[in-house]
C-alpha cells in the first residue's frame, strides 16, 4: 500500500516533528513540516498539491474555497484549536474534506496579554534598549496599575481570567460587549457598562477579548478610539479585525491615546514596510499569545489522534 502525504505548514519554531509520536503512523503516512510561511498562492498550491492531510497552525494561512478546490488529493484538514476563521468549512464539506480541530488552553493568551500591559506600563522595552545600548539611566516614568481601571471588551473565558488577575493588582474592572448582561458581569465581580462609549471613556486600559465575526468586525472605529482617555492604553491580543482598518495607526499617529500593544495583525507575517513597524508608541509581538509549551503539547498530539482516528474510521474532533 502506498503512503499518503501529510503536510504541516507554518511550523515557525520547527518543533512540530518533535511534539508528537509521528512514528505511530509512519507506515501509512509521510510527514512534511514547512517552516517558512508561503504567501504566494501558486507556490502554496504547489507545496500542498499531493497532500491528503493538512495540519494548519491557527489562522496563519487562509484556506478558502478557491484554494481547497484546487487540492483534489486533500481529504483531512486539521487546525489547532476548535475555531479557525481562515478555513472555509462549508466549502470543505462540499468538497468531501473532513475538518477537525484540537483543544486549546486559554491561559497562554491571558498571560501574554498581561505581559504586554506590564511592558507598556513600565516601559520595559524602552528601558531595556537603553540599558543594552548605553543610554540614559532611568528614562521613563512608569504607570502604577493599582487603582486604575481595566476595561474589558468581552467577558468570555479569557475576559474572566483577565478580570481575576486585574483585581489581584488592585485594579477596578469594567466590561462591555454587545450581549453582556449586568447579571453576568456582577457574577464575576465586574462593573457592567451599558454602552461601549461608557467603557472607553472611563478606562485607563482597554483590552479586547471578542471572537471575530461579521457582527464584531470593525467593532472599534477611529471615532471610538477618540472616546478614550489621552493617557489610556489599548491592548489587542484577540483579532486584528475587531478594530476598523487603519483606525489604530491613525489614533497612535495623532496621539489620541498614549500607546497600544497588539499581538494580531490584518496580514501575517507583517510586511517590512508596514505602518505598524513605524509607530514609536506601539508595542507589537508576532502573534505569540497561544505559542507556548502547554498549547503545542495539545495541538500536535491531538492532531495525530485525529489522523489515527480518520485512518481507522473512528470518531473525530470535527469542526462544524
């Protein structure tokens, strides 16, 4: 029996081959791990042409109807996590491609969000760079979090964890989302804001924790950002599309808010000449929120479980 081909792409850290016992399927499946992101459509098609199985890391590469329709060998598509807006699941189903996912840990993105908040509040990047390059000793005045207000846009699993940590810092916490109720906010010890503008105007730090969907795309406009305090910070570790295109760059250039920290972008990897790279009041990381040992120790072994299950006609972790 000839082996089928499995491709893991966007393996940036080159760890996929080490994170699961792929020897379990080596008699039936050949494995290719691709480190470099392939942005060119034709090159991506060529790389995936013979793949019966694809393992995608989060939403790093779009897998739309046009692309999927040009991959006749593809029968199983696995994504890390149980939600991936970059996959056209309806098209996959029509084409006879089974789409599966894995579990995911919400602690890493929560921790990363706090790393960004603390880095902004204490100017860690600026001070570290000055230390390394012989700059002035103590250049900045830090911001104390105790007594400040954290405004959460979204109070789901991560939002609730954010609120718990904020209270440990002695912060006040508010939350708003289109469907958040006063009862749910109160149950988690959070002040409920009836209106988005109320949260923006009253918060010292605003952090986004919403799922990107048609109803939440562009949830924050430039005019919304203008409602924030001039001293406030905006944090986005959720999805870039929650902020209207160009709104954050414009707000930072115009000094509408003091600074922002983001881990998500409209296009990834970000181009070398992207406007985000030119903003001195922006702290940016290359979508690291979920990139930790605990998550990768889930993603790849569970991806392997899906492959074994598919090969043996067993129940799978299907995405709807």
